[in-house]
C-alpha cells in the first residue's frame, strides 16, 4: 500500500484549513522550529506570499520538493474572508499568475487534448454558462438599468500579486481605460469594481476619473454578479483579472494589458508580448486545463474530492437559491440570538442590523404604523416573527 504523502506548512492558516488534507490527499503539518521532519515530506507554499518565500528557502536548504497552492477559478459562494475555498490549484513549477516563470498550468494548456477531453470541455462551457457561476458567487445578478450593450472594464485591488507577477502595474490600468475609450468611440463603458473593494477590505486602482473620462465611463455602484455583465458586454478589457478568463468562457472578445495565464495563446488581444514558451491553443484546451486538470475540488456536502462538474452544479444551485429572495428584506420581532441566523438565511438580500430588530422603526416602509404592525400584508408566524420583503418597490 502506498504511503500517504505528508505536507509541511509555514502558515497556521493552512493547517487550520479543514478541507486541505482531503484536497491534497495527505496530512498537513505545521512547521515548528526544531521539529523533526517526517519522511517523504513536501513543503507547501501559498502563491507568492512572504510565507511562501520562507517555505521555498527552507525547502532549498533541506533539499525538499515544493508544492505551490492557490485558490481555484471556481472558489466559493462568498468572499475569501467569509467562505472556505472549494477548489485549490497545486503547482510544482510555479504558480499560474506568475508570467515570469513556467507553471504547470502553462504546460497543460500547451499539451494537445483528445476528442473526449475536448467534448468534456465543450460540455463544461455550456454547464458553466447555464449555471451562471463565477469565481465568487455571493452577489446578486445585475438589476435593471444596464445598457443593452457596452464595453466592460475590470478593476482590481491594489496589491494584487497577479498584477505585479503579470508584468503590469498601476499605469496598466490607465492604459486599459484610455484604450477602451479610444477603440470604442460612442460605446458605453462600464467599470466593474472588485468585490473586495465593496467589502471594504481593499482599494482599487481607479480612485478618480478625469472629467472627460467620467462623461463616458459608468462605475458600477454596487457589487453585482458578473455573469449578466459578461452576457451583454461587446468586449471585455482587463489587466490580469479572472474576468478576462470568464469572458473567454462566455465567448467574448478579451483585451489584456498584463500577461494573465489565459493571454498569449492566440485567444485574446494582448498589449504585451507573450513569453516564448506560450503558443497557440483552443478555448477547449484552456477550459480543460484551467477547470478540469489543474484544480482540485471539494464537495461541500460530503467533504470529499469531486469533479468540476459536481462543483459547478452545486454552485449553480446556490446561485438559484440566492436569487429567489427579493433584493431587500426587513425582519421584525427576532430576538438577539436569532438575528445572525436570519441574516445568514437571507444572505443574498440586504438585511441590515437596523432592519433586523424587535423594536425597529427607522427605514421601514410607510405601511408600518407606530405600533410596528404590518397594515397591508406580509408574513406573520406564530412565534412573533414577521418580515416584509421588497425589490425596489412597495405594495400599494
């Protein structure tokens, strides 16, 4: 019987990740100073973080193999600080967003695929679009008010390592914006802000627009699921954002101003010259490599490894369930310990602390009187709980 592999982590966060051992198929240990190393151990390095540099240096001194990790391209329902990743990529050569060195993903994309793999990739592309999934899946679909067609630009967060290792920088975002305006005269330009900026965790690259730019550029003022945007977009402009990869999955023309993993294969219009190790590839090769062969997936219901199709199916179900609720929910009569449960249940709707209150009056629709009773409808349960929900409208 083959010995179960063992992995050494230099981050306590990695060790605390409950699904990591299942995804890797081996035990994950924390590297304590002076601890004895197990046999056949591999060192884990998360992307290009400082802890990864320490891990790589340690492995070099000890003559150990290094496995680089990152979140997969279908990560989770919620953002990284709220939800554990359901997919993970492993790379023994580099990491996919570092264009300065080879990666396992590059080798996978470059390798020819057979007829069965190509057919699977095409079926996966259809499933991806039908399930309306993305890397993160917490936000609601874009509401009414979008133009029928437009050019889509993707902002990213300051400090995103994919920008630096994708041969780009702050000036790349300005070049992207200028090119979008020049190359699409008269077309509406929509700028999508990164979800972490809306969450207050990070800053984006577009803090200010000039008067001339602001006249043509519409900054999306709320965090929306990108699928409806990709559906309607005529073209997609990115620096290194995953939105460019998803644009290709939606069969959209994509213009890049950095060197992300999906650029340089003849599928995108690239501002930068591609590394010589990249060549021509098909969308099927890209999709099969990036979604099937490169990542590993965890079934959130069983806690066991699964295939990408199962992960897409489950994530699509979460999207459907989240969209069933109205955009805004008011809840009344809930005790303190029940309020977090209510917010979790109505996660896709806006359900603020003021609204979830047993004695709340501010911000409620006018059909609530001074007594707090609903005078025109709604739902009332026997245990003194009621909620009123609306999607930008109020019953007459």
